């Protein structure tokens, strides 16, 4: 089994390897080899400490000062003084974002934790590029503030300074749910707008491209919405799903291999490949959906360019596995106009997880095009709420194989009595970071495979 091409051998002693890499600055990652586990132990058996762990090596756990309910924004910055800072978005109020020094992933240290202005706003998405961070703000109701996107100077991680704000507030807007910011020039985001009147209240967020080359004055340069979701469209509104989470944009990923493409997940509207070569006029090239017969909420799209594949996730949003199955799909994307599903990543019987909290796919490691992010097209790491963190070998894309599982015990006071692993990010040292949605905070791991 291989993690990817351009193989770089790992040091024999992993403990020493971490100590060595934490002293180095970020650089482009060489894709490294993976050895198959010598013994395939059961991934469902907990150890004496309550941890279900198969082929991950836990390094540390941090409760983040009692504010361990984390969202789906994770990004690593190399600060000007050489420290490695992991920026984390919170799932909901009262906190906005937290910065953790993970130079030594065995001893993470909180260096900054900020508060939101009120309880009716959340900021569960962020990205960093160099010393600038973009943060998304979404309000609980329309016509509230702050609803939009804020840019921060994070050159001094202990003291982030606001340098710009893109206001999306208005009668029909809840602001920004998710954003993508990797090139220092454009923020791609799932956002409402005061001038967008949806045909259904839940269809209020769509793709918007924001020019931030002057970070003090962000400017919209283009937008796209799924036809039928805006009043005045010349096509009828789409039919509602039984669970009805809305026809609205979610992740909108743009990669340097194809800067003219946006890979857009649209919740109940499936996913769309957009031509953004003219950012002022995005055009849809193709779409794919699995719902019906599945239950919607397409979340993340990650293209694997060298392999002609695409990874697509659906998010579990219902407790007790009411929306089962929620899966990681593998698509043949050699012809981007004709996307074909060829496999899903295997999961255990959902009945073992159905009694407490969510179980099913959410997010995956997205190969974010930054030097501090691990790049790989052979291994998929995904979060599955009470199913924890799971890794898959997709070297044979028609037969993905589970190779690792990490399910920590719930932190004291966990509302569902389970850990709800919400997001994952792997840095170029191959240190794995995952977070709990409710209370458990940050877990730092190594891939032991």
C-alpha cells in the first residue's frame, strides 16, 4: 500500500522524527510510503483507557480551556517567529477562534482565544494564507449582524488584528457558512446576500467569489446559484427532500492544478463543477447527485487530479443514524462532464453507533494547496462523528480498504455521551489534528501505518 508518489522514507524512530520536524519550517511535502499494518486488530475494540485506536498513535489531547466545541475550520500557519500555529474555528458561540502552538504536537499550547459579539452568530469556518486569516460569520436568523467574512492580520498570533470585513447582512441573509482561501487573492465562499431572494427560505446561500487583494476593501467579483433557487429564475424550484436541509452551497474548493474550476458541494443539490475562468461569470460544467434515493446534504468535493478521481462526502446531520447511510464516495472524474460513482469507503454496521449522537461521514482531509498541508491521493482521512476518525487506502479506487480508526472516549459532560469528531487536518509533517464538535477539543495524532 502506498500513500502516494515521490516516496520519502520515514525515519525509523517516530518519536525522534516528530522532535526533528517540529524544529523545521514548512516546506512542500514529499508524498511518503505506507507499510501495511503487521497485524489487523479489530477497529471496534476499546482499550483500557476507553480509546478505540487502530493504527493511529495519539500524541496529545487539549480541551482548549473548557471551550472544546469545534467547527470545521482548521489551518496551520508558520508564524514569522517560526512557531507552528494551528488556527481552529469553533462550532458555535461564545468563542470565535482559537490559536494553538503545535510546534511540539505532544505539548500543544493555546496562544489566543477570541469571543464572538453575541450568542446568535457562529464562525465555524476559517482559512489562513501566509499571515492573513479569513473567518466566516453566519447568524441564526436573517437580518442580523455580523453576517459576512472578516480578514485578520495574524503575523502576531497572540494579537490578531482585523483588517477588513465583507458585509453580507440584510433582510434575506444569514451571512457566510463556509469559505476557501488559499492563494492570497480570492475568497471562495458559501454565502447569502441581501439582494438574493430565495424561492425557499432554506435555499439562501450560494457560491460567491471575493477579491481580497486589497484586504481592507474586499469586493465581490462573481457568483453562481443553482437554477430554481432564486426568485425570478426561468426554471421551477427543485423538489424538496424528505429531511430538507436546503439547496444551498457548502464547500467550494479551488485548486492550483485547475484554477479555472470550483468544486462545489450544494447540500441537497448534489455537487457541481463550475468553470470560473471568468470569475465574473461562473458557468456550470457538470453535476452529480446521489439523492434521491439518499438523503441529501452533500458536503465536500476533493478532486484527485493525477488519478482522474473525485472524493465526495455527505454529512450526517441527524442523531441516532436517522439519515443513514452517510458515506465517502469515490467518483471516476476522467471526463468531468460525466462523473461516475465507482465505490464508497466502508463503514461498520451503523447499529453499533445508532443510539447516541450522529454517525456517518462529515469532512475529509482536503489537500489544501498550502505548504503546511499534507498532499496525498492514496489515503483518505475522514471524520464520522461518534464513529471517530477513519483512514482508507484507495490505491485501488474500486475497493477502498479501512486502514486506521481513532475513537476517543467522550469528554466529561459530552451532551450525547459520545465524542463527535467533526473535522480533520494533516500537516506536511504528517501530524494529524482532529476536533470534537461538542466539548472534547483537539486531538493530535500520528499515522501509525
